[in-house]
C-alpha cells in the first residue's frame, strides 16, 4: 500500500505551501463524566490533513454537519483544536504558537451572510478602519489611503465609506465583507459559502471579483461551498468531507471528471441536471448522528457499493490512487471508473 | 375530465401597500397549468414568485392583496372566494409545501396528528380512522417506522424528514394542484435529490399537477416540463424547460444562464469569466419605467426605457416579454 495522504504531506513540505494542517481533530465534550457515566465526545473534525498552496483555491465540500465550518474556524484560531498541527505561512500556530493578532494578519474570513456579518451601526469606514487601528496603523492619511484603495479593489466608490450597511444591496455588502477581510493584507482568505446568500444574478459578479483578487493580490483561498458548480469553477484542489473526515481529495479535474469515492459521486449526481429529467447514482438515508458513528467506513450505511468489509473497523485510510488524488474507500480499486452524469450539453 | 386547463391565471396583479401607497408587486402574470402537469416558476428574491403562489391558495394577507385579474381553478374563479369556501379548497384540492418545514409545522403537535387533521377536516374521518391513515401517509413518503414516527414532534425529526411530513400533509387528500415553494432550499443536496424524486413520483402516481417555485434554474429545468421566468413582478419568458437553457429568449434569462457556473462547464470548455448581469434587482417601490429589466439589460434602447413590452408568442409555443427578443 502506498503512503497515506497525511504522511505524504507531512514529509514533503513544499516551499510554496502557505497552510498545512496535520492530523487536526476537534472533539466537543457532551456532558456525562463524573457521575453521569462516561463522558462522550462529538468528533466534529477527526484527523484532517490539508495542504494549501500559495495562490491556489482549495474547495471544501460536504453536507451540513460534516465539520467543514469547524475546520475553518480552527484554522482561523476561533476554535481550539483537540489535537493536530496548523502551520500558517511557515509558523506553527496550534496552541499558543502564535497570537491572535499575528494570525489575523495572515488569515481572514468572508462570511456567508452579508446582512448579519456587518455591524449595522457602523459606517463602512469604521468597519474597515477598526482592524487597521488595532494593528498599529493610526495615521489618518494612511488609513484614508488604504480604505480608498481597498474600496476601489472591491468595486466600490470612495464615498461609499461614509454609508451604513443598510444603504447597500446584498452584492455590495458582500464586497464590503471582502474589503474587511482584505484590509490587513492577509495571505489566506477563508470563504464560507461566499455567494449562497446572494441573488442568483449577483453571484457571477462576486465570483469574478474573488478570482480577480486572487490573481492580482496573490491570495490563497479555502472556499467552503455546497454549490458544486461554484466549487468546480473556482477551485484548484478540492477536498470532500464526510462526518469529520476527508473522504476524497485531489485536483479539481480529478474530483469532477473522475470522482472515485461513492459519496463524491453521489454529491455530483445529486445536482439537478437541467438537460435531463432523471438522475444517476442515488444514495438514500441521511447523515448518521455523529455521536453514533458507524463502524468502519463512516459512509457505509448510505453507500450503494458497501460490502461486509466496509462495516468492520478500522476506518479506511486515505489512499493514493493518482498523482495527487486520494480516496478513503476500501473498495476504490474494485469500483469501476465512473460514468459521471455531468450536464451533457450547454 | 374536460380538456380545459386545471388552473388559468389571467393578468394577475398583486398590490403591496406601503404606508398607504399601493405598488404592483406582481403584474400582468398569466399562465395555465394542465391536469397532472409540472410547471416551474423561477426568479430571484422579490420577483413575486412566492406571493403568486400564496395568491393561488388564498393566503395573501395585508399589506398584500390581489389587485386584479382572475384565477380560474377547475373552471371556477377563486380569486374572490369567501374565506370559508377557500378553506374548503385549500388543503383538499390545492395544497402547498413551504420552504422551511420547521416553521410551517406546528411545534406543539405530534406530526401524525398534523397529518390526521387533514382527513378529519376535509374527509370527515374520525380521529381514530385519521390516525391510522396518517401512518399510511407517512409510509407513502418513505419515512421509516411510520407507526412510531407519527408520535414524534417536529423538532425530533431531521430537516429531510420534516419536509417528508410536509409532503404527506400536502398530499393527504389527493389534491389536484400542489404548490411547492422552494421545497428543498433548506436541505442538503443529497436529501434534496431524494425529496425531488419523491415529489416527482408521488405527483405522477396521483396525477397531481405541480407548480414548483425556485431560484434555482437548473432544478426547475430538471423537474418541470414548462418554465416561467419572473423578473420584478412580471413573467418575462415562458418556455419548455430544455429551451430555457438552450435558447433563452429574454435577455434576463440569457444573462442568468450565462452567469451560472454550471457543473461540468469548466471540464468541457475551460474556465471562462462568468458573464455578469450589472446592477441589482429593483425593489417593488422603484420598479423602472418601460421594461423592468432595462437598467440592467445589455441591449436596452430608448424604446425599452419608455414602453413596457407586451408578450410575443414564440414559434416553439413559448412566449417572451421583450421588444427585441433573441
């Protein structure tokens, strides 16, 4: 058997890696303990290895409860990991390795809902100047200059700085959210469903803007999204999560044209195809209660390809099946290469 | 069974009262749905698609009200029906599934009772009969262990299961028309796929006509035979589902189709910059003069700014509301 994904990325730290996550786990205690019986833990993130290269976009895909948002918060330092390492731009940050402010200068986040993520009582200027002041930029002229420049970059006018969030449309608010994330000139932006709260006719504007900014500012993105069309369009690499673990990862092309994990295939074929009435691989059932994890492969209760071997522990390893394509499935070599029901025309 | 359509909506207008001023939130909306047919209404938030559905089922409340036009259901005009008669129709012959089943279900009542209520109210069943019918209804939407699940309260069920309960309630009395307003928007994609299959199969089996409402053009095209595209309170295009994507006729529809990062597009054609639609959706109080899409349209002229286009029939049976349709 080839080396596991974790071992490979741990032993080959390449120079252009901007973020490395090693064996990261986040377990939430859930009562119990002392006299309440054994303490139970919810394994929200359970041994995730990730690598983000400078200038790339990593698409993080999975359904609600798969741990993708917890993973994002942990990378930003907003959630304490139970175990594992996070290396941000060469600095070890897990535990007390790096203070919040230093981390904020490297990684920032754009939130899903531009309505609830902006302070309605603050003008755009105050929203953008607060981080600058906190990080030691206090000269009025420099603050002015940086705010004007940043508004221009995200497609807003300098006079927009004096307005309040309610004076803007959803798309413009998301531009403000992006400006806020970029004002400290971070290297990594975590995009949590950046367009799903926006009107359909506005989404293309924001997607184009994000791709332009990535180019011109040399940013690296981790994008969380359930919209596989957006993920395919924006990502360089993709990681698919299920019940706290990565079940498949690889370049966008491998994931979308040669998906090998039955869950990835199910996700892709669940997208309604505008040109066909029927759909391909069906899975049934719902995500199991993460407190009551299935033994062996976590996906086996819903998997159309499950056999007895899938139900017995241990959890299958992420196995290398292509240049940078890894799949966590015991039967990956037995399951035929896919006939992916992608949209056929258009 | 006659040859007449099940539902005929003609020049529907819905007024929104803002501080005493009335604005037409929906105007000149006309469409028909035949028995057993699935039609889709697609549009962005504020385009009037949801309130159109509420008007059909008689659930518009102040500040919204029907301001004109007719809604003919099975040959009878229902837009001015007294509340008591509308109640008889609603739930039994016209039913609706809402977006968020958690807020649409009663949190204080077991789901079995909420389904049973339909049989008691509309079919004159006793509670005892109704409760056993509720078990069957839950089984028909493929809820596992229905005889136990009927005793559950909504909060004990997952989002997908709650939406199944909603469907069981909606289909309990075998309605002729099912209105489904964003029925899967709150659900994960794999669960969405199951719910869509369920709606598709049950409506086909019972010959129920469906009006499916969504902002997701791909989903609507996949589910429906015909699609109506709404923009700023008007129906701008109505086409066979496959034509909406292949040869959109209205610049708004064309712009939407071109702006979507469709799954598989990058693998086939490489990454192209998405075509943007400039501007924003106008609020009801500020719908522009002339064609309502003109400020955002790449091809608008003086005529578009001055004159509201009427609908033009297309050779393939659809229609479009544009002076210069493509």
